[in-house]
């Protein structure tokens, strides 16, 4: 699943081509909600956690969630697409550019000024999510809000490896950063979040924000020099201590978790 840094990079790539331009054509074969009208100005392209939002001047917002399969591409008008057309879920055309979203399972619109309802404010992803850890303007108060949400949103007995993935706590963390943050902080993924003191919870959130923001630019993802420390490295030696990295599936959705049992010791 694309993580917060991936969505922010996609938004940064689309923004210069789309923001401030007039929509010439729009296609979305599985759209839930009203389609934007040709002739409408695109105000902004924004990443909110794992959601990519395209805001139109008439108050409509296009929301996509890429999950495991989706991706946004940007092409010059007339340029050959790198993926087959039957996978296209959204096509936005402005002068000189086409933005195409492929294979996204969630494609819908909502009105930002609506009072509620299935496509009103209740559909705004920002209405229920925690602070976005990719934001450059993240404040100390935002971090403290995330720390508090670790107990209130997921429940005190939930394992910390599951809590870090809960987008109601903080936006942007996925499987890669979950494992990498817990390793960087030396925290066992299976520790109940209530067993961690505030300083440790704060360190986890701050580390997640630092690693996400460090990967917003171009180039391969790095959490340590040369790549990642534990994610995808099961049965290989830990870069810190040499012990064998382990992997298991964790939580209700059986998400993969990688950790070093020596550097991240669990409770007795």
C-alpha cells in the first residue's frame, strides 16, 4: 500500500500541472458522486494522509485512495500511457497535461460546503483522521495530539504495531514506516500501547514524522543509509546487532511486521 510519503510525492508532481488550470475533460468510469464540470478551475492538489484530493473552484473535491493497487501518472497531452487504458479510473485533462489514476479502488467526489450526508462533510477524509505526519508545518501541539490519540482512538490494550497504522491516530504511516519506526526506537511491535510511557509514544510519533518527511523528495526510500533497516529483510541479519530479523502478520488485517527480537525485546 502506498504510504504517506508516496501520496505527497504524487501530489507534488500533479500540483504544478493542474493547480490553477481549467478542466478541459474528465473521465471516471467508477466514480461515486458528481463529476466535475469541464470549464471549472482546479484550485489545488492536496495529500491528506493516504488520500489524494483534487479541489475544484466550485466546491467539489475529487478523492482517491490508492490502497494496494493504485497510482497516479502525469502525461503530456498525446503522450503514450505507461499502463493499459482499461486500468484507468480517473482522467483529468487540462491544457498541455493529462493526469491519470490507475487501478485505485476508491474514487469519489464530495462537496466541501455540504452539511453532511454520504457525500458531504462526513466523506471528507480530513474530518476523521489524525494529523498528517508528512506536513512540513507540523507543530508540537500536533504531535501531542497524536500521542493522546494513541490511547483514545485504538484502545489502550491494542498492540503498538497496530496503533501506528491507525490513520485516526496519525496520517501517513504504513507497513514500511511502522516497522522502521519501531526498530529505530527499539520498541517491540507487540507491546500494548498502554504499556508505553508518554515519552516513548512521543518518540515514535516524532520519528515517524521525521522519516516520512525525509522521503518526500525524489529517489529511493531510505530510513537508514542505503535503504531500510528491517522491512522486507526477514531471515537476514539485523544491521545493528546481527541477530536474525523476523516477520509475522499482525492485527485484524494480518499486516506484515518486521522486527529484530534482540534490538526490540518484548516483555518477559
